[in-house]
C-alpha cells in the first residue's frame, strides 16, 4: 500500500552547506537521528520492483567508499547532534556490499555523531548471500539486525517473482540468520496471481514455525514501468480480485496475531520489543539522513529563520550522485523547507500507517472532521481517546482514507 509524500524542490545554484541552513546551535536538543544508506545495485532487477535500483556491473568499491564517507561528513556539518539511534542499509541489495565497507561506514558515523549504545543497525540481505562467514562478518562489522528478502519459500513462486534463490536456500538462509542474529526480519510477498487463501495459510504457517521476531508481509502491488506492470497492461498478468485480496490480508492479520506477532503497521508484524525501530521512528515523523543515490531524508535544522524541518532527495542515478559528491561535497539534488502545516500533514500520512494511529483533536483545521465522523460511523476509522486510527477494514483501503481525511 503505497503513499505519496511531499516532494522536495530543486536546489538553487549554490551548493548546500552550513551557509545555506546554518549549523545547529541546539545540537543534541534536536529530534533523534536515524541514517538510511541506499545501496542502489542488484544482481538482477525483480519484475515487481520500482525502487531506485540498477543492475550491478563493474563497481569501484574504493570510489563508493570514499563517496559515502564524504557525503556523511558533509551531512554532519548540516545536521550535527547525536548520537545516532538507528542505521538502515537498504537498496537495492546491500548484501552485495563487502562487510569491510559496512564497517567503515559505521565507524565514520560513530566518529561524526556517535552511535548510541544498543543502536539498531539493520542491513537488507538476499538469501543467496547469507553464508555463515558473511553473517559473522556483518555481525563483527556492527550489524545488529538482518532483514532477509525471502519473498517466498516455494520454487514456482520464486521463479515467478524473478528471485534467484531456491526454496531450499531460503530455508538455509533463515537458519543461518537465526544462528547469528537474535533480531531479524523476514520479507514475503503474498497476493500473487493464482494464490488461494489455503495456499497462503500453509506458506505463512511454515514461516511462522521458525518463530521469527519480525515479519514484513507485503501484498503484491503492480507498479507502472516494471516488468509486471507491462505484463498487466497487456493482460498477461491478472492479480487476485479485490475480495480475495481482502481475505488474504485478514488471514495474514489473524495468523500473525495467533503467533504472537501482532501487526504494528499496515504490513509489519513483530513480537513485543522487536518492531523495527528505524522505520517506526520514520512513521512517527522522526529525523533521518538519506545517504546514497535516490535516498530521501527528513531533517530538522536550526536556521536564521528558526527551527525548520526539511525534505531532501539525493541524485537518483549512481553516476550523477558520485559526480555531485565529487564536485559539491554532497549528493543532494533537491531540498525543501516544510511549513508547519506540511509537516503536520506528512506526519498524519505516515502515522496513520501505524496501528496506534495519530493524535486527533477536531476543530483545528488540519483534519476533515465531517469525513472522519462518517468514516468512523462506517467502521473504517476508530476514535480511541485522543487518537485516531484505522480499523482492520480501514487498513484495507488506507490509501483512499489518507486522501480524504485531511483538509
């Protein structure tokens, strides 16, 4: 279930630096900080993926190490104040990164801001890369949480999804992950063409038998400009009907709840204490740096005009990002100061993804109170004290709700 956030606007002709925004004078009193590092390369591009990814060919590890370290250094001048509470290596396929590069970047973050004791440091990995040697090297480098991109544990489903691991290697990767990481996540995609509730129940029960602390369970979304998108346009791919999709979603909720992995977000389920702290902070409107090609960020700066939250976006293409870092000292292509109302709107859009919802008080002009009252009466929303949240019925159509509850 995707959503549209506020888009940054292009940078002006002068490079972004402390002269533009001003170094923070309040430092540690700024919102807590997370860092997202985007690795844009994959061995192959999956047919459902519309992320900012590129097929890995010849990669100069030394060049990328220097660029990431330089971009982090520039970011520390723009947004000082630590310690960093979470780091998330996403992609792309970050498990194509060498463990030494991961270690170097974490060491640089620690030097620049300090890593909080017990910081959550996540890396997304493909099953075919998760050998005992690599898992141990990642743990030694500082990774505390592995997010394993299974997507399925059936060979026919993996072939359909364009994955290059087998069901057997997926299971082997789960065992290796459990051995080296107490905190980990398993990603799966359901709602595939031809998938029945009975088949998904069996597949999910199989995964739940491993007693994972966290699951990310995504309904297959057909995105334009992907291989699946083109197949759908030709009529060669037919997704499940809406009523079956709803049944699959409700079944997912029930099975995970019964396994003590209740949903805490639209597509995420966790045992108590194992919710992804990085993503959770993002959905609650926390600050995070976006480092790497195409990475988004949300940062609060102390400027001559006061404390202002900014949206940032890095150059998307790897060559453009590397060139920008080399010439300007940073990889940012766009930045936009957000008004108070824009910040509030975005925090509602993000916060409503969480089962706890968002703080709500009628009559303030931010919410469409009449629409909210109607949606509560129809069973899509629930007023819980001072909070507004989506019901299970509402989460099925969350994107639609988000489009009408704000003024």
